[in-house]
């Protein structure tokens, strides 16, 4: 047995421990609300709207959780760098909202040529 005292739990670790089950429930609801309209093509418009609301609420919960973890981290930049995968998990649903055949349209504003004033080459 080690005689060294245990390191105190960090604020982020405490937040993550307390939020584990609520986030798991939000993830389950997110999955159900996302999949149900895809699997049931005859779903009524009211239920489709309900699923969309649940989808956005769950997504907002994940965003709030991520922002709280960054806010309470001792070294925010270090935490952000080490948890870029969490940011990707939150950001990827934005790309899913694109109404196009590929994701290049989502980045069109970054790659499209800028319009030139008339008469200027």
C-alpha cells in the first residue's frame, strides 16, 4: 500500500463524474431522435418536429458541458488542445445539417473566389 495521499479531485474531474449519467441519457435521446425519422419514413410532421427539438436540445447540452469544462479547467488552453476530439464530436453535427451531396459546400465561403468590382480584373 502506498503512503502517498491521493491527489484531490480536480473541478473538471468532479464535473465529468457528476455529469456522466445525464450526458449518457442525453446521448441516448439524441440517438433516438436522430434515428427515428430516418427509420420511420411515415412519421408524422408533429413527431418529426419533436425529434428535431430533442436533437437540438441534446446537442445544446453537449455544447454547454464542453464550455463548462473549458471554463473550469485550470489551464484552459492545455485542456482545449488535449480535448479537440470533444470539439469535433460537437462540431460534426453542423456538417450533417448541410443539404448537399458532399461537405465541400459547407466550406464554400472559405474557398470561393471573392467577387471583384465591375471593371477590375
